[in-house]
């Protein structure tokens, strides 16, 4: 029995590798493919909408040759906003030297004085440029004496009107007069004009406070549970009581004296955090408890205030995801009423719930998303809970409601409704009065939609795995006005790039179609034999296979293929995007059907591709994918010979959040036991590298330690890479895990 601690030879940056030994051509190409997006110019527009609600500006070519364009959809024009040469001359006089780069020396700015001037920053100094005269003036800096007098938070507030932001976790009131935040476990508001601070609550208790630990995926997008009423007179806030929860240690090994930080980490079977929702009157400080929002075993999500500030709408859900209620709370009394209820025998899709409620401007109706018939669809309700009508129907999922234009009566939504390409996402619209669904985008692929505030126009960015992104400007009826930006991929010739293959195979049941993507090396020779690697995630709430031109940074398959591998990924049964029946295969069956689907995919691919060497197969995954990579090595050792698992879950009962795919341990203990990888450690035959950060709060380091213990007790060899003080996202922040993965696959699969 041997244990190898993989540290010294993997914690090396690509630059150091290149200095110590000459890279092979394949390795050099691998590193270039890691920078794949840098070989593509254009095809991406980040619109900054202007005062008329339809026009926008965006930057291209940053940082070397930045140009900022304005687009006017009504005139159907696109032009440069700045005279670059004139601006650079004016700025040279002010700076005393020529600005950096060749184009604009900034890629972001803020309009001031209406839209007659802009505020921007160069060399850490801020300036204002008059657009009519190109006169530049410097924004006065705050003196050290003033900084000491009013403090850093106030300095930021002092210039709020010039575009500065509130302190982290503060929320600006609709009237712009106050920031709301939490300090010392209590709620306060802070004036945006004179920095005056008013404490609203005094009953804050440590670990039972007006904020939320970001462990939970259903937190609001802005990371806070403070919600202002439209009239700026009330705050809705949720307190979470963590005091009964289990804890998980983060050991800070690199300090002179080691320190232990304890973080709350709920596990299946409870106890769970207790939510406590209340409404606070800003003027009086009076707290109004929301009726029924403080019961054990439930969680609260705040959603939206009624336009007249009379009611707060929120979701009340059980911790196992089987039941959710849309509720309304009276702002004056805290009395509540149930508007509608959704229930499931398995679990309610958290991705659906995240965007399920949209209150219309008339305050009397709302849009609701539901999978009640097995597919995610759009329903129109009255605020009294009466179903007015169903708006979409069919064997396809609506992805999200993008925009609602009540003036014209249209609901705009994205959906996967193409029978021939079921993962393609298109924009559609349907009338609030009901009727047929109209498709507004035609090109195959994934369409990302950005609507103008006026709702008269939208930007449509679309691509496929083989076609680079194009950004089109369209009218709200789908008519194309102009192509705003189109990606230039000429530089990819340097990489000898060829498009990946999209494929369809059958699941282990022999009848269900599964879809995936396969990548080949730049110097592919069909007469050679190539080792195979698979990237896996396979979580019920996700689609892992990427059907767009750019791969996610978490999935380096295209780069790894250049080392001499055939690389692929596939979404098996139990994943998202194919309807409730397809997804529910995973419920209570985590670890049962996923790997057979993936082994079947591997073998079907090899039947038609004799260049795939099934005697040399590797698999890699991170987080939930790390769990599945280990699972594959343990339940299918004849198929997978090398595995790399980072931040891997080892026991589902020990991981926060995954209990919704099982139910409670008391009711479904057998499913939890079956899903545990710890009991299967004795099955390991191949080479396995485990990678984990010691400061991971999403999948605690203890998961890998327990897997190591199980392997040790089973007499199995393994390799281990420990990342001191690194968290769950270390793959994106440090090069070491990626380097370890590359070397491990090369060493043991020998491409």
C-alpha cells in the first residue's frame, strides 16, 4: 500500500515549466488552447443603455485599441462616440504625457450632465470630458484630512452621484436617499448625502442576524435579504438563526500560529437554519413580524413588493424541496395569505423556482413558472391566486421569462423548443391574452437575449460549438436591424483548430437519447490510437455539456485534447433541461444510473471511432463532478483507468443542499448509503488523484479526508494534492490543480 502526496512536482506554473524544460509541441498547443478566447476578436457586446431607453454604448478592442461605439436602434446607426485622436491630445495636455495604448485609454465611463459629458479614470485619476468642446477637467480628490474626518465609507458616498457604489452589502433605497445594511448583527440605514447613520434594530444576536450565509443557492442575486419597499419607507429583511446548526472547521495552516475558523454547515437530517421574516418601518424603527414566516423546517425567499408598498410577496418552501407556497404579507400588520401552492412527489427544481415569480406593473397580475405538467411553462395569475390562463404549452421547457411588455401585451421568453436540436435556446413571444407561441430567432444554437429598457429592441448573441458568436440588433418582433458585432476567428488558424463533434447516443436503458460533444487534437490522425478522457458533472440541477463556441473555464476539455487525447462530455439521465421525467431519474437514485449511462456512451462512441483506445480511459470532475469521477472509478473500474477528482463530495448526507435529491435520511436512509463513495473504496483498481483546498466552504476538506481514510483502510493506493488556504473555486484562481490534472493524465494515459 502506497500513498503519494502530489505536491512538489505539480505546484509549478506553465511559465516555470517552460523555463525548466522545453515543452513538446502538444504541450505548447495545450497552453495556447487554454487561452482560446484570446484568439477570437469581437462577437461580444456589453450594452450600457442610454437615457432614451433604446440606444446604448459598448466598448471593443480593450485594452490595446479600445473603441467605444454608440448604437441608435431607431435610426439604425452605429458610430464611434469619441474622436479618439482629439481625446488623446486633450488628455496628453492634462496628464503631462501621452495616454497608454493606441485607442481610448479607458473602456468604461459614466455620463454626467445629462449625456453632455463623461466621467472616466486614467492613471488612477478621475476626469470629466465635455463632449461638445473636448475640454477636460480633473475631479478633485479627497484630502487625507477629509478622509480621516468622514471615513472611507463616507468618501464613497460623497461622490455617489458621480457613479460610485455603496459599501459591500448595502442596498440603495428607491428614492436614492438611504443605504441599508447590517452592522454588529443589527439593521441600519445610512444617508447618501451627509453619511448620517441610523440604527433601526437593537435585538441582533450573533448567528441570528439580518443577513445570510452564502452557502445556500437560493439567496437573492445581490447577495442580501434586504428589500426596500417602492416608497422607501419600509424594509423587508430575513434573519437566519444558525445557532443549532452543525459546524465545519477551516484550518488556517499558513499563519504563524495555526488558527481554526468554524463555519455553519447544515447536513441532511437537520437541524437547518430557521428563517425569520419581518418588515421594518424606517421612520419609526418598528418591526412587524411576518405571520408564519418563522416556522422550523422551512426557508423564506423574498421576491417583490407590490407597487403601492402595501404587500410583500415571498416564497415559503420546505427544506427538502417538495412544497413551495407563494405568499403575500400585509405591510402594515404582517398578516399573510397563501396565493398558490406547488408540490412535487420528488423535488421542485431550484432553477425553475429562482425565476418563477414576476409581478406585472399593473400590480394585479403576475407571471408564474411551473413544471406541474412535467415541463417548465408560463402561467398568468391574479394576485388573489386565481389562474387567469396558461400561456405556453408543449413537450419542451421554458428557460426563463426575459421581458414583459404590458403596453403591447407581449411576454418574451427563451425556451428549448426545437425538436431537432433540443438544447438550442431561442427567443419566443406570446400574448398575455393567450395564443400561439412565436419564434423570434432563427439561427441554430444558443441565443442570449438582452432587452432594451424601452422593450422595443433587443440584442441577440448566438453561437454553436462550430460557429463563433454573432451579435444582432433586432426589433421586438424579431426583425434583424443590423449585425452589431461578429467574432473574427482568423487567428485560430495558428491553433490548427477544427470544430468539435456533436453526437447522439443511447442511455443505458437502450431507448433514451443522450447528447454530447467530442474534441480531437489539432494533429488528429484517424489511423492512430488515442487515449480517451471524459469530463463529468452529472448533477440533477445542471446541464454540463456546453453547446456554445466557448467552453466554460471549469471544463478544459478542448485544451486537454491537444495533448493527444480524444475528449468528450455528455449529459445523462437525471440532468436538467429535458423535462421533469428525465430529471427525476436521479431522485433517490444518486449514483445508480449516471455511470452506466456514461460507460454506455463511451462504448458507443468507440464502436464508430476505432481510433478511441478503451484500454486507456480517464475521467475528471470538480465538486459534484468530483464525486462522479470517483464514483466512475469505483463502480466501473473496467471502463475508467485514471481519475482526477477535485473538491469531491464523498458522502451525500454530509453535503449541504443535495438532500433535495433524496428526501430526509430518516425516510430514505438506504438511498444515502447507496450513494456514498466511502463504502466502495475497496473497488479502486486504477490511478486516482484527489485534489482539495483546505479552505473550501462548499465541499469541506473533510470529504476528501474521509475518502482518503476509506481508501487507506481498504489497502488502496491513491494520490493526493492539498491546496493550503484555497477555496472551492481554486481551479479558476491558481494554476496548480490544472497543472496537476494535465501531468497526471499524461503520465498515466500516455498519449
